C-alpha cells in the first residue's frame, strides 16, 4: 500500500505486509520489491546512484540490498511483519506508478502480491518532497538598502514613516560579511540533521546606476558557512523582463547545522527601486519531531495583479497544522494586497520586506527581500492548496516550502 504522499521528483514510501499463516516458524523470508520505470530506491541525499547505500528501510528485522530485495531471518507462526521501502520518483514519472512485490519463502509464509499503484502528483519547480520526522527552516537577508544620504532612509529601515517601499529609494550595497561589493549574514538555528538545503538569490542587473558590477556573473555568489567559504553556481537561473532574475542552487553538502551563514556578491544595480537578497531553505530530520510531509519548491514566478502562483498536492489524510515558508523579492510594505493562502489559512500583506532575525544588517524593513516563516492552523481537507496573489504589487516568488503534520 502507499504510505506517504507522492509527488514527481519527490519520494514515496511503499508498504508490504508479510504474514505467516502456517503452524511453524518460517525461516529466510524474502520479499522483492523492484523499482519500476520512473522510480529508484532512495539513497543518500535522495539521489539514486548504484554505489550508494540504502538508507530508508522500515520494518523490524529486515535487511535490504540496493535492488529492493529484502530478507527477514525468521517469522513465527501466526505472526506478520511490515516492510516499507522509500523510492525516489523521477521528474518525468506519470500520474501513477505500480510496484509489484514477489515473495520467496518456505511453505507456511504467505504475502499478498497484489500490485501497489501509487497516485503521483506534480508541482511546478519541485526541489524536494519527502515524509519524515523533521521540519523546514529558512533564513536570509538583503544585500541592499536605501542610501544613507537620503533623509527618509533611517526611518524607513525601522518600518516607520510613509516612505517604506523599495521603489521609493535609490539603493546602496550593504557589506557586513566582507564581500567584494556586497554581503550580509543570518543565523540558522535547527535541530537534528540536514536532509536537503537550497540557496536562492535575486537582484536587478538593469535598474539604474551604478550598474551591476558584472551581470554575466549573476549565476554565482560567495557562500560562507561555519565550515568555510565556497563559490556557489546556480543550478537554475531564470531571467525576467527588465533585468531581474531568479537563481537557486542545492547546497546540501555545504550546510551541516546551526551557525552563521553569509552570502556575498549578488549581482544587482543600485538605481531607484532596485533590490538584492538571498535565502537559505533547509529540510531537517529529527527523530524527536512528528512525522511530516516536507516539501520545497522553486516557483520562480512574478506575481502581479494578472498572474498568481499556485499548486495543489493530494494528501493521504486531512491535515490541520503546518509550517509555511515563502521567499520573495520586490515586496513592498505599503502595497498591502499581497495574500498567501494554504488550504483555508491565509495571510495578508505577506510580502512586506520582512526577514526573521538574527541577521546583519538587521533592518526591520529590508526594502525588497522577504523570508516568511508562518505557523499554519485551521487547514481543512485532503488537498494541500497554495495560492499567492496581489492586486497592487509585483512580487518575485522564488521559493515555497511546507512541513505538514501528517
């Protein structure tokens, strides 16, 4: 049977129950659950590589190899045992996929060999989807702010006054972490271990002067972690009209846990209404936390009065609580029509230049960078439905993550 939510490019857990209906112990029960086309046994970092070791097998006493052949040394008469394997689904898998288990065991053991058909959903820009005990966490910061010479700037940074939008100001770089031309930091606080981590950044290489130092390098940044400094190259780069862009890279191998993280040298110009910022989104595993459906997507969509952003995932059972993360750029505090909704829960003025602390600089109003982390209650139904809309703003929705209590 299907045990967890299945989304293309994510993971699914499949369960087989073995029952010994005989009168004596069955020794050496073997179940084969080969991966059909479009699936592979899940391995470290969710990448299906033959050399890696199987890390997700559930069921007391079972041992499995990399082909999905699992052995139970002994099963007592009248007893049953549950075997669960986690498979990685390819991005191109269809709307359903069928797993066919077979059994090899002495007389006295019996198992249903009825094929398991899994319904598979699809989410635009999916980066990761899994069901584990864990959470999603996110940090970030801006690398631009209003010019010190502007009389309205100091007040705007605090979130006060009547000039609070990034388009009200010409920008200057901030450089709190030793970048060549800009940088900022934020502190990550997490428990457990890192499963997946993604770094996203954005800027405007065409908006005014001074120009972006090197627009052709907009796909690279300098990423500083507690372990050291790395140059990160985007896995995905999407250019929008007018000079703005999205960039995102998987940085799982560079993120090891809590500490201060910095991003430097995001390519952006410094004219009127320009911006620049970054966010780090992390899926964690922690045995002390509830089992949750954990998902990270990169919509990379510009949300306007005529273009919304949405996705729907079919859950296996109703959910009422979750954590929602949304990363966006170009949001303005005084354009308050931005609205996020998740299965009956909604937030107004969601994109207002706000990022959780601690970080440096720690301006209340980032003037164009948003990292929203919200506790969601009052959800309803078995569909996880997300929607982002606005009627008076333009928001660049870079990443969305959820941790749904299941």
